[in-house]
C-alpha cells in the first residue's frame, strides 16, 4: 500500500477527531461481524446462542421436553433482545481500536465497507465507506486537526529584544515634548 504524507496527515486528523469525539464511527454490523474480517470474534456470536441450547437439552433429559424448550426459547429471546446489542457495542469498540492503530488497518476496514463516519459538530454530515471519500470529509470538516507537531521549531519567546509589536518606543530622545502635545487655537 502506497502511503503519502498527505494521507498520513489526514488519517492522523481523523484519529484525533475520533479521540476528541468530533466524529462518530458507526459500524455496519452485518459486514464486520462475519468470518474474514479482522475484527470478528466467533465466540462472541456462538456462546450466547449455544449456552441456552445446551442448557435446554440438559433440562430436556433431566426434567422433560417442556422445561427444556422453555429454557431454549427464553435464552434465544434474551439473545435477540440483549446479547445482540452487547455484541454490537463490543464489535464497535474493537473496530474503533483497530482502525486507530495505523493507516493500513483504517484503509482495510474502509475498503470492506464496514464503517460510516459522522460529524458530531455538524448535523447531517457524514461519509459512508467504501463509496464515500473520507479524505474529502477530513478536508472539509476537520482540516484544522491536520497539523504536524514539530519539536524542531525554535521557541518564539526570546527571539527578539524588547517587544517588536508594541507601539511604545523605549528611546527617550524620540518622545515628544509636552509642548508638542498642546494644540494652539
């Protein structure tokens, strides 16, 4: 992957905006929650479904079919109402952590079409991957964060003797006399 300086500045601005909550990352759950994506964890999807089924089967053999079926249905309803939102939140946090590590990981998720970037500063401003141009989004909405921190620059304090921006003149010879300030009528 060919990365130039401009792309890195834009990526760093996006990361700063994410950290400062100037933009919000919304994941596309159906795209990122499947085998082949770098943020997918199969156990998060398998265990919440598998646990009530196994518990229901055990109860079927121990107490009867009705008790086991009730446990299975309650467990699957709990999964549909609760665990899916929990898995989505976990996947969103993992995705944000993944894409803020480096440019290549950001571009991988962007090319998959797994995220939408929304501005928290302006309503109705966003960029959907992979069709949208996230670089243009950065340039238009958060370009003030595209600043490189450079420690090689000298400290401006102490570069000049006196205050070069002051209208005051320190030289006593150049001060006007009191007679110069009098307006004669």
